[in-house]
């Protein structure tokens, strides 16, 4: 059977290819024999290693790089030239860079890609949202992600929604603080979650692209609290644990204050504070332990 490109390998566009998960996903799809077209705003960012062990993606190793900006559909002309079977997207704001809202990036950029998929007869869209969205439905980031999910459900495209718990990249921030001597936690830090390594999650995403499940929840092998993660970081660094708790009332107050100054930063702060309060444990699909990851970063 041949694919849209006339070859035997399926063609996939990876959106968010320069991000933490996107780099691992680009590498994973490539290793699984897909013809990968990475959508990126910057080829340099794709080629250099990302933070928290995200791999470099040498230009020569993948089929194609398309330079464009998904928030600006006029820059995406030609993205589907030659035929594309699947779009994978982990495009979204996790660290603030451009001053754009979740609505403009997490929702609208992905909506633009969905529209193009429909127009160009792409078969399937694999989208990365979040685990436990029902508990945090009021947040701007959740609303944006779940609008994408709802649009996909109504699109007529085949789709898969990947719902991960926290990422190891966020745990990298904890060991960075531990290296500086003190970890700050929002709330008591007792809420439970099972973060997953980008490489493990990329494999889950590639399985979702190949499989029939509409929703795939995923977490890592260790269920732990933020406090456990902080103590683990100190243990790996062989330092005495020093943990300071920022009470929720104060953190919410700060997030609201930040929101008055800048709505988008306020929304991001609200998300970080709320993440310090709710549990987020998914099926343990990842194999890489947080200890081994911290040992690598230490
Ligand atoms: N961190 C978590 O615990 C967690 C948990 C569940 C779900 N998620 C979701 O997973 C997704 C991926 O997370 P991640 O940690 O891999 O994110 P990341 O490292 O920040 O990568 C985000 C990607 O989106 C792109 N992007 C951001 N703003 C853009 C804009 N204005 N225009 C075009 N592209 C833009 C980035 O491109 P540039 O490199 O050009 O900026 C990058 O490729 C996000 O949607 C996040 O909400 C995260």
C-alpha cells in the first residue's frame, strides 16, 4: 500500500517540533520510519539541543523542515505540498516568550492546522492536551486546549488526543532550584502526580498516531508529590533538603496581582498555582524513572 507521498512511508507534519515534547516526538517519528516534515519558526532551534535533555534534531536527519508560524496561516502555504497523512501537534505555550495568549496560540494556531488538514485531505490529527482537564476547566490554558479537542471531535478527521500528566521538563525546574540550595513549592506540595519523560511520551504519541484509540492518557512510572520530587532532587544531589512552601492563598493572590499587570502572565501563574493543588495521575506508560532523570541532570 502506498501513502499520500507515493512512497511506502507515511508522511507526518510535526507542529511544536522545537519544544520539549516536540523534539522527542520528531525523533521518535523519524526513528519509526515516518517521513517527517517539522514545522518550525526557527531551524536553529530545531537543530540545537533543547532544555532539560530535549534532543537536537539535525536538519539532515529528517525529511524536511518547513519554516512557518502556525498562528499566521498565510505563512503555512505549501505545508501540505506532496501530501501529508498525519499531523501531530504539541504546539502551545508552556513558557512565555511572545506575549501572546493561550487563545491565540494553543487554540488558534491548532485550529489553523485543523482547517488546513480538512482542506488538504489529511487523514489524522494527533493532539497533545492535558490530563485531568475537568478539574482545571476554568483556566485559560485548559479552555484553549479543550476547544481544540472539541473542534477535532467535530472536524470529521480521524484524531487521537494524548493526555499526559506533568512533564520531566517541569521536574528539571525543581532540580535547578535544589542545585541553588532551596526548592519553593506552591501549596503544601502534597498533591500527587506521575510526570513522564519526553522520550517515553513521544513513544506514546507515536503509538497513538498508529493506533485507533481516540484518547490516550499517560504518566510516568513514579507516583509522587511535589514535595517527594523536591526531596528526591536533594537526595540525588546529596544535599540537605531545604523546602519553602508558598501558601496557596498567597500564591493565588500573587497570580491575581500579576494578572492585573499582564493577563497572559496572570493566566500562566494561575495555571502553575492550580497545578500545585490538584492531583494528576495517569496510566504509567513511561518507563524512565525520575531518579535516573535527576541523576542525568545532576
Ligand atoms: N509541561 C507539562 O507538564 C504539560 C503537561 C500536559 C500538557 N502539556 C502541553 O504539551 C504541549 C507541549 O509542551 P512542551 O513542554 O513541549 O512545550 P514547549 O517546550 O514550550 O514547546 C512549545 C512549542 O510550541 C511552539 N510555539 C509556542 N508559541 C508559539 C507561537 N506563538 N507560534 C508558533 N509556535 C509557537 C514552540 O515554538 P518555538 O520554539 O518557536 O517557541 C514550541 O515548538 C503544550 O501545549 C503544553 O500545554 C504540558
